[in-house]
């Protein structure tokens, strides 16, 4: 038997206080909705691990043109979003319009990068082919063997830890309430979501519940089978190095490559942090940092930037990307009235934060997804997928 925490129901209860849940709650509260966030440690989750690349161009993959449109829409909103959030929270976010350089280390890599360049051009994206010498002129720490590269001046970065902290503050200031514990289950009454029961038995009554639990979104008890989101954890191990003042500027922009089939990237922050990522492993809910993962990241990053061996290694960490069947997020209403999803952002959670907040606030207040988010309805999966928004 649950007890009610409040006689006044919430308009919205967001389950999950990672950056996606927080931006949803912030935008909802700004629109005057009585909003709560349920999470034992708001601002935690994958944002504590992510490098924070805003990489619509350099993370474009074949067959993901629909996702590209959403990624580009979010990238375009980032400067205004970051300025508004900084104003609302009083926190700097580490947003840097630094650009990205993707490089090739051998002839095969170069041929592959040429194909990527052609795909980017076909998709209307802006990137410039550079010789190895031109790459090293931009980034003198690059290995002498670099054979060429793609300069993408529109792929930027933000510090996800600062982003998460700022979103918690902005939510509080906008009037969202935090319940700092796990959600135990969602309650369904007469085929409609009625709220959420917390781990201590408290019941929250809500008009709408948004499930934003990242890779754990499918684990909440009480979900009818046909609304369980098809998300899975994809582990990423990440390293943080520090660039001592004497070595600065070590890198000016994000540098990345595909080495032996794996993505490796180095993201230099203004505060001297250098983030190296990331493995991509299907290991269930395991977040162990392994010797093999650290070894591979250092080995691959060292092939790109040999000088990293001089830098202090200050942190190793692993997190879980919420993977979805088509690598796109699940946004908006499910077939269960009152239950919405904001999850499955996979490799693009940080990039998609602004557009997700806008789309979720729109659907929470109007019942309709905005145009750019419609392809990402959760109803595209599952037994009742003929019902699209
Ligand atoms: N977006 C980078 C990653 O998921 O590793």
C-alpha cells in the first residue's frame, strides 16, 4: 500500500534525473507545469562519463539521415540553450565552439575517411579535406604518420558534468521538485498511467509520467509489456588526463580517428582536462573499468597523439549509453495514455539535450510532438506501432 506525498497531483513526474530527464523537467517547469524529478542522485548517470562532443557531422553514420536532421536541429540550438542555461543557473558549462578534426593513420583509413567525406557532402554538411601536413599544421601534436583528415568546424563540445550540475540548479529555480530516491514502479489505473511509487512506498500522483532512465528505462516495474522501451546498455570506458600549463595548448580542437575499427577521440577542455574515449561494449549493466579497455584507449590515442604519455592520468570511468534498435531516441507518448518516453539517445545524449527539452515540453503541454521529433515516436517500435503520432 503506498501513501501519497501530496494531495495535489503533479502535472509531470520525470523518472530519471540524468541530463535528458533534467532538461525535460526544466522545460516543463518553465512552462508552468507542476513538475517532479525522481532520482537518488540527480545529475548523475552517463553525463558523468561522457566526453561532451557535439558531433552531428563527425558522428554521422550510413543510414542515419533522419537522426542527422534531429542532431543538426539540436546543434543549431546549442549556443542559445547554453546561454539561457548559464543565465538560469549561474553556472558556466564549458561550451566551446572549437571544431573537430578526424584523421586517417594509414592508407585504408584514408580511403574510409574519403568515403565519410563524400557522405557528409551528400548530406549537405560542411567539412574540408586536409593533407597530413595540413592536419599537423592545425594540430602540431599529431603523429607524423597522419595521412590526411577531415576538418569539421561545426562539431563543438560542452562539459557534460557542468551541464548536469547547471540543469539541477535550473530545475530547482524553475520550481521542479526533487525526490531523491529510486522509483519503484509506475502505477496504472484503468489503462492509464496514474503516477509512480517511490522506493520508500511514497506514491506520487501525476497526470503524465516521463520515463527518462537512460539505459535502465526498461527496468521500471509496472510497465505493461507493450510500452517497455527497447533500450539496452552500451558500455563506454573513458579516461581523463590533465594538460599541465607548461604543455598548453596541447590540442586546440577535438581530434578523432577510427583505429583498428574502433572510435577514439581526444576532447580538450579549456580547464586543461583532456578526455579520451571511448570503448563500445555490449556487456549488460557492467560498469567495470578494465585493463583491456584502458590499454586499448591509450594505445589508440597514442597512435594519434604520441605526446599523451607525458600527461597525468587522473581518472578512469565507465558508463552506459542507452542504445536503441535504430540508434535514434524514443521521444513522446507511448500507447499507454499518460506515459511518455525520453530515452534511447545512445551516442548523442549530450548533443540532443536542447532539442529533447523543447520537444518534451511541447508534447507535455500540447499532446503533439513537434515536427522534427515525430520520426522518434516510441510507437515506431513494438506490437502497436501502426499508431504513429
Ligand atoms: N558520442 C561519443 C560516444 O558515445 O562515445
